[in-house]
C-alpha cells in the first residue's frame, strides 16, 4: 500500500458528480444545466424527517459544523449553506464508523432476523448492503419507527427515511419502456441492460438465500432502489480501513496544513466495496471543488472513542454560500446511468470504441505480436475510451498497424502506405459510428413526437448524444487531417 495520507482525493471516488461552473442546479431543473453543480436528489425534508435524522445523527456522535444551515429553494432544492464564513481546511461533517452501512452491519441484522451466517457469506458486499437497505422499506419505515425491537436491528430508518423514493429518481432503471427505447443502439443502452441483468440476478440470489429465513419479502422495487442509492451515494470501504490515520479530530485544521496522518490513500481497489455514510452524502456536488475525505482514528486524548469519516473543505467558503462536495470527473454516460442527471458540454465525456476485428482471421505471428499488449486477452476485444479531444491512443494505432502490416508483425516501422491504411480503417470506423448516431437521432425525434418521454429524460439523452457526436466529429477531423498530411508527404 502507498505511503500517501489517509485522505481520499476526489479523483478516486466511484461516486456522483456535478456541473462545472460557479453554482449548483437543482434536480428539479430537468436533470441538466450548463456546466456546474447539478445536484442529485439528496433527500426529503417534510414531516420533520430531516430533523429526526439530524437528532439521530448527533445522538450517535455525528458531527455537523455549526455554520452549516439547511436551505431549500426552487433553484437548488435542498442544500446546505454557511451561516458564517468557513476558512480552508475546516472539517464540516464527521460520521462515526458505527453509523456507516457496511457488510458487517448487514450481517448483524440478518443474523437477528434468523439468517444463518453461512447464507450471508454467499452474498457479495453490494448484495449485503443493498439487502440491508431494502429490508427497511420491505418491513416498512413506519413500522420500524413504531417497533423498537425491529429498530434495534434495522437501525438506519432515520437515515433511509430521508432518501428519495423511486419516483423522485431519474436513473434509467426507473425509466418507462418508451424512454428506454431512445437508448437502443447507444452504448448507454447496452450499459443499462447489463446493469439491470446483473442486479436482477443478484436480487434473485439474495431472495433465495435470505427470503424464507428472514421472513421479509424483499421485492425487486425495494432492491432496485437500494442499489440506486449505492450507485449514487456510496463511498469506498477503504475509508474505514483500520490501518488508517491517526488524525486528531479537530474540526478546525490549522492554516492550510493538511491533516497529519500516516495512512495510505483511500483508492477504489478490487478489495474495496461500496458503503453508505450518513451525513457525508448530503452535500450537493460540484466539479473541481477542492475537498478531502478524511479517515480519523480514535483520539489518544479520549476526545473521540471511535473512528470517524469526515469531509474537509480545501478552499474558503464565504458566509451564505452553498457548501459542496466533489466526487471526481464523470462523463455523462456514468452520470446518467448511476445518478440520473447530465452535464451540458461535459468536459469529461468519453466515447467507447472497439475495433471489432475477428481474431480468427489473424495469423499466429500477428496474434503473438499483439500479445505484448495483453498476454491474457486479445487487444482487439479491448474497449477504448476516447476523450473530447478526439485524440486516439498511440497503442490503438500500433495495434492496427500490426494487424494491417503486409510485411508481418516484425516490420511495422513507419511506412506511409501502411499509415494511410491504418488511418483509413480508423476513419471508416468513426464515420460508420457517426452515420449510426445520426440515424438514432432521427429515430428518436419520431419517438419524442409520439409522446411518453419526460422532458428531463430527453434532456439527459440529448446531452449524452451531443457529447458522443462532438467526440466522433473531433476524431473524424483529426483522422482526415492525418490522411491529408500523409498524402502530402507522399507527394500526392
């Protein structure tokens, strides 16, 4: 593990992200806005729900900076603003480890409901966390509030009650069939189908293992909603690593200094899994906002008796300004799939590109030459993610050179004719995708005219497709210019 501090840099988070300009935009603003902190629906406010959550959170040693004031308006929906100015390096939220929803939380609850430990061991971490959250809605939030015996085991009702219901979420798995049809032929549509298949398979496994023993009827809607919370709100479990930092949990850190720590960086790794951290997920998101997630060990002085996970601001926030979190760069495909919103002209958009050349047509020498890129899998099956610049990776050019070389894979030195063939093949691929995308646009206009698609959904799809078109157009221009330059160099 790295010797970097126990701070979770925003670029590592597998979570939610937002707009890129100066202020946030509300979920209610049709799931898109010009580049800036477009928010995911952060939760409910009515009937004292937020007050109950705040009381529960503080009762269990959760910390909110006294300057944080809940606000609500037509522009942002629910958010937090500063009552007084906050200097850089102020910790504004800290959640005790005991309130974090982990696989251990889920297993403890399942055991209380009569589920054998061996059964819960057969579920992966996401199934456990999703199953635990879904059980709250399956049992009934009101019933949990009224029955202290149940509440002792399903102990996150005050938190889960603040989370949005399915009709308040715009991720594609909550779209109707007509809305889903406008994704046909798009990479996003394939991603939606893949995710639905995975989650339904995991739901059936979960019900099979837990249903009879627990006595709780875990329906698909509750499980889907729980997984949607995870996709849009979860943090990596590495933030709770017991080998983490020894930071004094002061809420005001000195003069711009980073918190002292000897902890490895909290990166999303194959060993980590998603956890839900009440309180830490309540702030709206802004792209490029300077924040740090800190893992704070119990204080040696005894001020704190358990680990906490907190959020530290890295820039000054004036009084009466919204306080933002930041989960790192995400393209519109990931934003729409996981969080239900998009960004206009999203600078982090990418285009998925696959060569699609059948390996069966390759000679053994070519296959051997290609194996240096990945000895375990053919690079022809790799998906390449092209940025908005439209610049194709050098390895992609090299792979196509090897495949097209008339002199065998050992002679792939620069050859103008070969380079023309390489650029020509890639240009043909790009233009084919452009043509298909324009056909999809024409088809979708007809679907929209027939009705059945919400404006918020259509806005997201337009933002996504516009980004794909921009990247393909940039690729097309660069490849055409490359061919013109090659032709000129050849004296054409």
